[in-house]
């Protein structure tokens, strides 16, 4: 998945595009979302597209993203959701062992000096329930 700039009559428009090979072996490009003339910096487009693709496939980041990248990723995902274009999540379901454990991780036994990073990971895991 990538973000490309498409020239229109009036102004350039950005598009979120997915490329895949068809049965004939030729690369086919599918426009996932037209973003219009939003000012996404060139140097962030690859990172943003990669993160959007990961999120669409059900992957969650445990480490924080750059704030500007996170803002654009959230914006694009909101637009996809509003248009009904967000596919169902394709990751495995988390196995709940007990109220204090997911996939065998016992939250009441975790000891960590930085509660900020642990709380972020716990939020991500709790959303997946």
C-alpha cells in the first residue's frame, strides 16, 4: 500500500492505493481511498501508508508513533470507517484465560518502572478483547 499524487485539472490529489498482481500476472492498482488535496508531507507518506495497512490487517503497534504520523493514520482510518471501506480485522482473536490474563499474560504479575509504556500495551490488549 502506498500514497500517490494524482494530477487533476485543478489541484493534485492524494490517493491511498493498493497494488497486487492479477491472475494474468500484471500489477493492478486499486484505489482504497481518495484523500483529496490534504497536505501530507512527502517524507511521511510511506510510513503513513505502511501503518494504515498494518492497522487494516489488525496489527497494533506497541511503541508510540511520531505524533504527526499518528494524526494522519487516525485521519485516514476514520475516513475509511466513515465510507464503510474498512475491512474486517484479519488477525487471530486473543484467547482469554481469566479476568487478569490474556493469551497467558498475567497482568497482575507485571512489574515495570514505567507505567506509561505498560499502560499503553494494556490498552491495546484490552481493546482487542
